[in-house]
C-alpha cells in the first residue's frame, strides 16, 4: 500500500512523499538485526593499511548508525500504530 503525502519544505514549496506500508517479512528482518550499541574502533593490522582501515571503519559506523535509527523507528511505530509506514528518503539518503 502506498499513499502520497504533501508537506511544506523549508523553502515554502510543497514536497510530495510516497509512503509505503512495510510488510511483515521486512519488519521481521529489520527487528532480527543484531546491532552493536557502540561504533567500531579501527584495528590496524599493518601501518601501511591505516588510511584504508580508518575509512572502512567510518563507512561501517555510518551504516550502523542508520541501521540503529531504522530499527528504532520500526520498533516505535509498531508499538504506537501496530504498523510501519516509510518513504524512500527516510533512511537511504
């Protein structure tokens, strides 16, 4: 199921969002994620790989933050509304 929602943007122009109702399989998948509560620390195997290790750890931590936010959003919406609606721009940008 999808619905179009129109909101006013920061510049005063209307912005349209298409929202989707998550199916139970999607919800179960997100709730099954085991996500560490803290970000990862870089582990350096060799000094010459230091820059690559730091960048890789930054990307992994950014992914963890997004996954934590999405999982919390799903839990909160299930608790409040018994369903989860989401739009494309919420967690993917």
